[in-house]
C-alpha cells in the first residue's frame, strides 16, 4: 500500500510533503513499488510516528484491572486502531494479591502476543498506582489497599515478566525512596 500526498513527520522534527509505503502491515523504507496493490490519496493528512500511551486505565469498555487477556487484547487492538503503537496501562490501588494476578496475566499476554505477532499496540510496561503510599499522603485510597514502603513489592515484581518490571515512581517517603533505589540497583541486571 502507498499513501501519497501526505505531510510526513521527519527525524528533523518537521513535516515534509511525501508518501508512506506500507508492506505486510508495517511502515517500510524505500521507494514505493512500481505497481502497488493499493494507493490512497492522503491530501490534507499528516503521517506521524506511532504514539505511546503511558498512563490510562482502559477504553472501549475494557479495564486493565479486569485482569483478563481479553481486556488487554481489546485495549491493545483499540489503541492500535487510533495510532497508538505502544501502551503502558495503569493499575488502580488494589490489594497486593489482586495486583499480582493482574501482573501475571499481563506477563502471559505479552509473551503470547509476541509469539503470535499480534496486531495490537505493544504492551511495554505497567504503571503501578499503589498500594505503596505514605500513610500521611494516602488521600482517598482505600485503607485496606494501603501499604507502607516495600510491602510485598518484590513478590509483585516476580509476578511480572522481566520486560514489564520497571519501578516508575514512589511516594515522598524517604524510607520508600531508599528501598526503591536499592531494589532498582539490585534488579538492574534482570
């Protein structure tokens, strides 16, 4: 497929008039084939790199914390349909055992999607929203889901595939900050 007459965003951070070639469902470099199967006129349209959605909880009736492969697949397919090529959905403040299950399902989904060559957006990570908060700054979070620094975090990290394990942030508790930095240093090899 070739999309002609579009404004293409370049590495120089500017739009230039051009065309986009798509082979096997992916953007391809090089010249368009002499006789492409399909040619679209993109007059007035812009072609940009795939977007990354770094923080959301769900879409189209799916919630990441449903903890099912069906929900993750539905989210990934929808996101890809609107130009998002990579996702890092967020959990909610939930009890540790629920978060462990959600991470485990996400890790399994990622492995299966990679093997199957799924067409949805790539699951590149998970944003953890708790339950690790300073009790002094826990705001409206449910008391049953609150934890102090370090509580069961190593167990949750083991629940996720290595490619999904990334500490993203922490509360302002200095004890938690020191704990998170130690865990990151100790896990940087894996």
